[in-house]
C-alpha cells in the first residue's frame, strides 16, 4: 500500500530526536512538505546535514514548544512561507527518573510542560485552521507507561496518560470536521540512548518483550505515516501501542 501525502504540509515536534528524524524522512518520502521543530540547538545542524545528505528538503526551526507565544510566532512564519499546516506530530518527551520521594517540583513542572503543555500549544494554534479546511491529522506521542505506569516515573506516566486523555476528547470534537486525532504509544525503541546501554541492562529489558527485540525507529515512522494518510480517515481517538507485546491493553 502506497501512502500518498503529496504536498501535505507536516509539522514534526522534536524533529532532531532519533524517532523524530525517522518520522520526518518517512513523511517526506510519502510526498509531504516537512518542517521540524526542535528545542535542542546543539542537534539542529547535525539534523539539517543528515537530511541534506539523503537528499530531502526538510526545514528545521529551533523554538521552545512549551512557550505558547513562541509556538504562535513560528507557526505564523511557517504558514506565511509555505501554507496551512495539515499534519501535526507531537513527539516531545521529557523523563524525570527516580523515586517519587525524590521528585522535585521543578521536575514535575518540566514533565507537564514538555510532555503535555507542548501538545496543547501546537494543537490549539493549528487545529482551528484544519477544521476550516476540512482536513487534518494530529498524532500525539504517549507511552506504554502512560497506560501501565512504572515505578520511578510518576511524572512521566502522569503526563503521558494526560496526552491520551486529551487526544480522546479532542478527537470527539473534531471528528465531524475531517480531522483525526490519535495517540501512538511506543515501548522500547532502538535509539542512541538504548544503544549506549550496557549489555546486561539491555538483555534484561529484551527478556520482558515478547518480540524479543527493541523496536526500530522506522517502524514507528511507518505507523505515523499511515495514520496521516487518507486510508486512516476512519481511525480517530485511538491509542496505538507499538511495543512488541510488552504491554497489551
């Protein structure tokens, strides 16, 4: 099945992460005009060079997606330069590891700001234009821990659970207006952080995954690509896990 996103304008939050880059590439290869956002200035040049090397014209902008006014400013620039945004991928993630008894208020605030406020900001600023045009795709990233919880990740689990609650509510509001809103909830995906993990810890995690391996970033990107397509127009308000069977609900 070929996904056709020809000339759709797609915005990918945290496009310089391993998963973010894979999504950008997949959407671009399906014909979308892709713009990435990143809060990491140190990775922006590497990502631009990577996209250029593989022959893709993917623009990356540095902005603070936890800041509503900063988001408003960059979205206005993008839509002035390229046209109305039709696809939004909210791929932000902040994890505060550690026991709840040691979780600082700032870590809690940062978790909610990065993982949840950023989703509100981009959806609030873009969804109205989608409904006016009768087409839109919003994909918000949660996590299997947003469903099952995890000791030592109370703030992360709470924020990611909130992402899906928000998704379900918004999906019902926008369903009659040609806009779908879905959640993707990855488990352990092979990123730089996992590749840097020592062998003992890595094997311990894999032993808990029925598929007996980590997921690939391309697998996540392919799922996102499908959810952006016309073929997925009857799918909305769902949470799609991609975790190798580690958590099934």
